[in-house]
C-alpha cells in the first residue's frame, strides 16, 4: 500500500536529507539511533496507558536492536520524529536486544498488539483520547506498516510517509 505510493511520489519539495548521514546513522544499534530524539521508550506495563490516554496521534516502532531493517526504520523514524514531534507522540518498543525477536516474543506481540513481525510501525490516530478498542488489552492502530526503506528509496519513502501523516493522521 505505502510502497506503491513510494515509487510514485514526486521528490519536488522534498526535505533535504544527507544520504551519507543516513547511511552512517543506520549502522548503529536502534537504541543509539533513537537516543536524543523525540522517541520515548514504551513497555507492556505502560503501553495502553500511554497510547490510549494521549490526545495526540501516536506512532510506535517495534524493533530488534541490531536488526538491519529495524535500524533503517529507526533512521527514518528519527527524521520523522524531528519533523512531527510537535504534533505526534513517538514511542519505541524494544522487542529484542539482538538481531531478531524470538518466537515467544513474536507470539506475545501478535497476541497483545497485533504485531506480526519485527520491525513494525503502528500508527494510532487517537482522536482526542476517544479510541475504539477491538480487544481489551490493546488499542487498535489506524495503520500497521511492516515495510522498511532501503537507502536507495529512503528520500521517497520519507516523503510518502510525511504526506500520509499530514493527510491521514493529522487531519
């Protein structure tokens, strides 16, 4: 869904992104990529309270700290959080300290949050704190995204996600 938009998205008016810096950042573990950014950590203990009671849209990134796709997603998230932190709350959920989440962890994330794989991004529209609950143990995201940008399409993906946020999340 978003990947089709990525390929068709024009680069006119695009934010200036230094791809040398993107590649450098994306080599670090995710917790380092997100350190000092508007991302805050979230856990099972505080997930529902933080996501459900906020009055702003929420984006939660689920990641494995040393996974290549998670690092690319976190790098994209870093840029998006810098641009949208005044309108959206950003959280990160560390599913694994290593390169992949274990089977039990993935089963827990599927059951609790509907996350099918790592990395994942959940977008919550959070309409003034009045979110519908599909199940009693997690708020239903507006969108779940599992694709991650390659460095080749990084700028296009950034612009497409920015447009999606502006048109569908910040409506």
